[in-house]
C-alpha cells in the first residue's frame, strides 16, 4: 500500500484541481460516475503482478512517472511522417484528437447519412445527454483495475457514434489519436462510445500515433453496444512511439443475431496492454477477433481477450499472432466462457507466436470454461521459431538466409493481415509489418506474392 499512496495522493490532487473544468460537470449522473472512478482508484491503485490478470505484465516502469493532462491549445501542425496514419487512400468520416483534446480543424465528420450521429464526447454531453446516461460506463466499469478507474474519473474526450435502427454507414469512421512532444509526462484519457441500433451497419477505425518522443500514457476505454441484427467492423491500429505507455479496454455488448468483427494491430509503445471483452448477450450473436502484435527491443505487449457466450447459438472465432524479436515480451490471455444456458455455442480460439531471437519471450494462456453440455469449442496455442526445413527449401532456391527468414516471417503474419477487408488498412498494416522485419526492405515483390 505504501507504493500506492503517493500516486493516489497525486491523482486525487489532479482530480480536485481539474474536475470543475471537465465537460458535463452539470450532469449529476456523470459527476457520480467520476467520483466512483476516483474512489475505486484510491482503493485499487495500479495493478501489480499479484493480480492474476496482470501476472505477466509489470507496470512498475509506468508508475515511476506522475502523469497529468496536457495543457495549452491543440496543435494542428503535425509531422509529415504521420501522413500515412490518416489513411489518405480511404474516404472516411474523421474525428481527430491531439493530446486528448478534440481537433476540429483536423476533423471531417461531414456528410453523414440520416440516422447517424458522430461527435466528440464533450459535444455529445451537451447534445445527447440521455443517450450517454443510458450507456456510458454501463458496460466497462471503473472497478476492473486502476487504469479503468482513472479513465472513469477523468473521462473528458473521445468519440460518440450513434446509429439509428436500420442506418447504414457506407463510409468508415476514422478516429485518430495523436500525442505530441511535451517536456513532462502527460496522459490522454479517452472514452469512446458506439451505439448501433437494430439492423444498422458501420465500420470504425481507431489509430493511435506519436508526433514526438516524449513519455506519455494513453488510457482508453471504449464501449460498443450492438442492437438486434447490427453489424460492426472495428479496426485498431496502435503504432505509438517507444517511450509511450498504452492501456486500453474495449467492452462489446451484442444483441440478438448481431455481428462484430475486430482487427487489432499492436506495433508500438514501450508497454501496451489491450483488453477486449465481448459479450454475446442474446441468441445467435456472432463475433470474430483477429490480432497481430509485433515487438522488438524491450517492448512489452499484452493482449487479454474474453468472449462470453451467454445465450444459445452464438459463434465466435479468434486468431491472434505475435512476432517478437530482440528482448521483447508478449502476453496472450484469451478466455472463452460458455454460460449454462448457452447451448449450441460454437467457439474456436488460436494463438500462434514466432520468436525471432533467443531473448524474446511469450506467455500464452488460451482458456475454455464451459458450463453447457451441447457445444463445439476448441482452442490452441503455439510458440516457436522459424521452420529449419522451410529455410532450407528457400535456400535451395537461391534465396540467402536473411531474406529467407524475412520472407517466412512475413508469410506467418500475413495470415492475419489478409483477413482485413479494407484494402487501405490492409496495405497500411503490411507497411508496418515490413518496417519491423529484419531485411524486409530487400524482399522481392514477386517472392512475397509467390509465398502468399
């Protein structure tokens, strides 16, 4: 407790100073949520390795810093190196956030069809407080851990997307979160809410990038609510700088016959933790989760997923792959939980990892917990190095060893990449993958195409 108390005092002081400036302070229900979050953090502090859910992820390096919100006006001039992060080849409805603040001059939410509303959280609290009161912090609770509690206490900005029954959004929504250079450690506390009515359809892209090399914390909580027959494709691209800390929770609540598909890329940050929890809360709900995490140096990336089959005839598919070099470390903890009433559930889960060096390490723990007797469920995990027989085969075709290793590594990861339906996102992920692979810059396009 002695290690927690100084941090609790620091964040309690920041909360006391900032709370009157937070948006929506005139809403009693929101103030109660924020107070609940601060009380939970005071009790919980940041998680330690004594917590089973954080057993393999030590946040001690993060707790050496005392973070605070970034001050000053939003900066609209960004490095040209971020150009690709805006997905210029893909038409989108875009909301941009700089250091946790909404940047209207970099946003383009116009042209939305009838029945669709997209706005920053600060504006939605003024325009749609009833919607937020019904859903905000109802699915992702601040009592889960200290990061979620802090997010609940300091929630001030993010994106809110609402789709009426039957609304179809043909053009994807792109949420861009950029952290800039600061002299002191800062945080961006982001809260996103997606509410999709019955039989609505949409695609949402979240991109997290750095425009500087300073230390900061991204603390994001997203809540997604899908009505009956609703369909949502969700993409998350995390490519922040190597001094950043990234902690995110995404809670998904699915209605009858709804469909949710997730594509997650984690390629940046010194420490990244992603919690994705999907509740198949009504009969016939389906989800597919695909993830790729890439690490080198001393990066640490942790993916925790949980799929709750709560009602009959639900289907889930999950495939996560990791590529690690240097002294990087990864954690995968995937749980499929089949409740007693969830008969005829169908679940498949797979986690495969490729280690490019003797110092890289992966802790993988796929889990099935089944309390129904008429189900079809499977799971598995692998950790290994490149196949020496495949290397030998490529060498016999005149490919030198370095390029052969890069080619096989690319092929291993491409199994996840090729499942991304939007071509500009798929190409962006391929670019990030190639940037991480040793000797990938010399790979021949013809060879890549032949392998894949």
